[in-house]
């Protein structure tokens, strides 16, 4: 996991798309990124030796078998408490008492929430959010940011062993989640990489294919850029009406220094442009 706060501050100092992020929003994300960094350190020491971790298969995470171990529960509960405390301080009107009470009652509620998120079971997450007195989007935001450093620690532990040449899927080979952004790397012969919205792992993907539905019909694939932009574009698919934002890196740009987690929040104008054209994110 990159230092998102540092990348954000550099981007804002350079006025790189700074007009798309207010100072209040920047402060909010700095706080969330600081939380993620702190929790990543807490999770790095975990063994990740449960039956849901498949070291010789992809995705590594077996969603149906996911179960928080006894030693993982205390740091995850502490992480949830820290996140909700931080979010409550940033948004005085948001109440998380019911969610905190639920997640303090053992691993079962956590397991159900994590499995629903990993499986992208929106019906289950909608029901869970109602039980907690939250909107479903707020609830998903909490789950993603709570679990992100946990699965990022897993990706850092096992990601280097993944055989990317054997995986060309649109879902993450570590946790099976969906990508939030893509990058095309000029220094690597223009190869395209997808970035996981949850564990932040990056993997090689087909250059001509939809990262949402895997459609390869070029007549139904396309892209557009916002006027005045050269590095950013939106790749879309008319088969599934999905899209993904893409950043194009030149031959002399270091791809490992491009923080797609931060670039995602700096490119909300591309989201707006895509949605106006009738496309939606996965």
C-alpha cells in the first residue's frame, strides 16, 4: 500500500487536478488514508493461515470460506472502532452506534459483512445497512475502508507469488474484488494494468477487453477523454454499459509511483462525464 496522504499532498501542491477536490474533501481523505496506514501496520503481523487463504489458487481469498480467526478479531474490532471514531469526528451527523454494537458481538457479524462485500452481494449489504441504521452507500464505504488495510496486508504478503501470466481476469487475483482504475504503462510496451478497489493489488489485463464484463468485441468498446486532458481517459463498453477510468503513463514515468487510489478521487469529473453518457461503474 502506497503512502496515499503523501501522494495526495504532492498532487495538490502541483495543482494536478486540484480543482476537482475541495480542501474539506482533501482533509477527509487524508484522515482516512492515515487510518489505513496505521491499520496496515497492525495487520502486517497477522499469519493469514485460515482455510480461506488459498496460496496455490486464484483468487487467493475463498469468499465462501472466509472466516475471521480468533487472533484476527481483536485487531479488526479495534480497526472498526478507530474508523468509526474518525468518521464520527469528520461528520458530526453520522451515527454508528448500532454498527459498532453489532461488530462488538463477535466474529459472525463481521464474517457476514465481509463475505457480502467480497461477493458484491448488494441485497445482503442493503439489509445489513438497514439493520445498522445507515444508507447502503455509507455502509459500503465503511466496509471498504475498514477491510482495505486488512486485505492490503494479505496482498503484500502473498501478492509477489501470484502467477500473473496465468490470470487475465477482470477481478482481482488476490481478493476477487473489482478494479476501480486502470493504467497503461508505456515503459512496458503499453500494457494495461487493473487496480483493485479493495486490496490495491495491480495485475496485468488484456488491452482490448472490457474490465467489467470481459467483452472483446471491438465494435462495442471505446474510450473518450475530457477536453484538455492527455493523461486521463474513460474506457467504456456498450455491451454492459460499464466503464473504467484509465491513466496513461509515458515511457519515462515510474508506474510504481502512480497511486491509483488517490487518482481515483482526483478524477471525479471523469465519473460525471461517463455517467452523463449512460455508463456506470462496476
